[in-house]
């Protein structure tokens, strides 16, 4: 008798788990990470690792450019949704360049890249007061390497969580 009870209780739980209503009615925007805005990453909610895994933290640029690509725009859309979830998080946008060009030129280019990322995030509703920018130019390469693969990885704007 007790065994049957557990079988029926297990079946009832299984059926309850299978039947769910749509948490996102048509026309609503799903929060990033899952229902209720809960992060689905293995990192702590609102952390650098969470941002990187859930939204992406890097926007890449073409040689000598500070224009946001369509792929970069998609990443920034996800970052904006992530930042809207974690309203207490502030970020710094790091502008980087490859090693070609003078130090001064690359610092200016890195600043334009960081500012371009910030401009998109603010246009998507993130308050400018939550976003700082810094240019590292070619001073802090992501990858050391004097080849096109290395150059491409260093032409980047990286969103970093402050204190994360």
C-alpha cells in the first residue's frame, strides 16, 4: 500500500513538472538567463564570469575602426539586458588595439572603441553613470602575437564588471 502511494505521488509530481504555462506571453521580452531573470550560468549572478557566459563581454573591431559590427550589436543587446537585470552593477569598457601604430594613436583608437560600446549601451537604456571607459591601446594585449590572428583578438572592447 505504501509503495503504491509513492508511485502515485511520483507520477503526480512528474505530471506537474511537465505541465507549465508559457512564462513569456507573446509580445513580452524574455529576461536573459531564464524565467524571472535568474542567471543560467555557473558563475555568481552579476559577476564577470556570469556576464561573459550569459551575454558575452567582448566586441571585436576591424583594423583601424571603431564601428560596431552587427555581431557586436547582438552582444551589446545581450549585455544591455544583462545590465538591466543587475541594476546595481557598474562596468568599465576597456578599449584595446593591436600593436601596429604609435602609442598615442592606439590610445586614441582604444578610447573611440570603448566610447562606441558605451554609446550603444546607453542608447539601449543603460545609464551612462554606470559605465566608465578606459583605453589601454596596445599596452595590454589580450594575446601576444604579431600575426593577423593575434591582431584580431586585440582589436576589442571588453566590458568588465567593477569589483567583479
